[in-house]
C-alpha cells in the first residue's frame, strides 16, 4: 500500500462478487483516473449512500461503464465515466 491516506477501508456486504469477495471481507479502495479503467477491473462506485464493488464488463466509446457482480446473473445500470 502506498500511503494509508490514499485508501479508504470498507466492509463488503452480500455475495455478489463471490468467490473473490465474501460478505464482511475488508476492501481497500483508492481513487484513480477513470481514463485508466479497463474491462475486468474491479471498481467501487458510490451510489447514494452505498458503495458497489463489481467488475467492469464493458466500456463504450461514449464513456459508459457497465459493471456486474461475478455471482450476479445480470449487469448493473451503466454509469458515465468522468475524470
């Protein structure tokens, strides 16, 4: 880890990323430029008061990112990539 202040620590909830992440696993999250994101990266997105940690399955040329939990059947709603 670079510097502790570069990361936030959150607990996972649920099993959408099972078996990689299990309920109550600790996740260390850091911010990075969205232009560096690529398919198969695991990202954490803040939606309202919740954080969702899922895998990127598609990035459109228009900047839409589609994610899905490894254990989920369907993808999440697309999010806009903004730097």
